[in-house]
C-alpha cells in the first residue's frame, strides 16, 4: 500500500507508469533474468514481485528516471535473496549455469541505457544478437522441445502474451495451453537445456520456430483476443521490430524477408481498419487513402526477395497475397483468381483449417457466395474452427449475401458469444440489428 499523503492521482500515475514500462520491457526484463539465473519460473516470480514493489514505492517516491533499470535491479535482488534462502534451489541453478558457461559464456546484461537492452547494433553477428528477447526466442526453439510447446512457451514467457492469448493463437482451450507451457518448462529443467545463444550452424534450423513466434505476436496485435480494442498496436509494432532484426541477421533467409514483408503489408492498413469509435471496418469498406504507402512499397520489395531464388515459403506466399490486396484500388479490382491460386499453394505448404477458411472466402469473391459457403460448410467438422469467430462470421456474411437472413442471424448470434473484444461484439450487434 502507498504511504500516507499519497493522493489517488499519484497512485494512478504510478500505476500507469508501471503498466507502460511492463508492457514495453517485460520481455526484455524476463530475458535478462533468465540469462542471469537460468530459470524461467524464478524469473517470472521475481518479475511479478518487482512490479508489486513498484506499485508500493513509486506513488510515494516518484517514478524513477530509468524505470526499466529500477525493475531489473529490484528483480535481481529478489532472486538473489530467494537463492540465499533456498540452498537446494541455488544448487540446481548452479548446475544449469555451469552447463551454460561450458556451452557458451554470455556477457552480463547491459543496464546502462534508458531501459536495459543492448539495442540494435549495425554490425551485429551470430554471436551477439542485438536483443536479449531474440536470444531467448532462439533458445526456446530448442529441438528437444516439441514444436508447439516451444512456440507456446516463448509466446507466454518472452513475448508477454497471456495464456488465453496463446491458446487463441493455437485454437485450443486455455487449460490445454496452460498444461503445454508447464510441460515445456519442466522439459527445460529436466533436460538441463542451457539458456544460451545458439551457434551459427544452429540458427537456420531454429529459424522457423522463431518466425512462428514473431508471427503469432503480430497476430495478437492485429486482432486482439480480448479487451476494449480491436488492435494492439504495441504488439504489432514489436513483432515488426523483431522481424526487422531477424531479416538483418539472416539476409539470405528468404522466409525472414517473407515474414517482414507480410507484417508490413498488413500493418500498413492499421489506420483504416477501425472507425471513429474503434469499431472494425471491413476491407471492402476501408479508405485506402489512409493506408501507409511507404510501408506497402517496402513490403512489396521484400516480397520480390522472398519469392526469388527457389520454391516459395509460407510467409512469402502470404506476403504475396497481402501485396495483391494492397495493390488493388478497391475490392472489385482485386485479382481474386491469383489470390485463390496462392492459397492453393499455401495449402500445400501449410495445410490448416484457417488457411482453408481464408481460401473459401477468396473463392466466394471469385465465384460467388454459394461456392464459398459450400467450402465453409465442408469445414464444419474441424474442431479448431468450432470456437473460431472469423469462421462463424464468414459463414454469416455469405448466408446474408445469399438472402438466408435467418441462418445469417443465427451465425452472428453464435459469433457474438465467441467474440473476445468489445468492438467485435458491437459490430455483430449492429449486423443482427440489420
């Protein structure tokens, strides 16, 4: 509790400052602690304790000049105190630290700047990744962990997504995802996987897992799973920043170019995706004059790089689809046959019900709502789509276009129960009113 004489306004300012620092630097704080102490659970616990300490001290003492460094110092002290009290725990961490030291010594985190990250250096190489979060993204992509487990763990612990948000990214129940994250942490402890930067020969093999993590962070920023806003621009922009670093580190990897292109081409529409009250605006209704043209041009250039020099990867194909949308003057002028053809390619590369859903919507634009609805109905048995709002909304839209208003209303009511954000719910209520 704050001390005497602290006004509610000061409490609020301090709480907002903690929230802002935590949102911007939580991943970096956690990554620094994991690299120092080698244990995710300990890092998460002392990070939470540091946040609680800030909420107690900052209202009375003022927000420090370097709040990120304050949190890191406080969390480190809590970790050291805990290790002093628990000798068995300290001994186990010492073994992990020794393993990591033998594998590859890591320098201490830099806390000299405004925050406590090392920044992005122009000459960064494989042995010195420019962001500790990215270092641990690669570390958690260790092949000893199951593919879905390592992605889930990284999203939860390093990207800062909540367990329900990670569950949404995988289209699984929250309880299932919680078990998966616990399992991944247990595997790291039992297998004594060191928290270290992988060598140059290991990085390309771990790249797909890291790309998936960055893409999933962006997906949550593009369409939030819950809360008062449709978009979480902080997450989307963080994903783009990390994608830029990856592309810069691995310029020869065409899929890193494809991912960056995809994120830029989609994020370029951010200002037109919501209306004055934060309500979602469909692609066909967006003011394309508000799209970020320099970002689109940068993305288009990267698409060429991603698709040149060999078979296309899934991110390159998705970026090509996004580029076709961004190049068209309106929905009617969009090259829907080419988009459907690209989805056919994407289905061969990454067959999934979500890709099939997006292809069905493109077919509806090319061949009419009846053709698209038939494809959506064929996906009705997919368990991953049963609680996936975009599937239910797409079905309602096509039913409405076919004049089957009663069935469309039923679909919208079902989507209303599934929608996670208030803007989505408001838009569905308007559709039902119509």
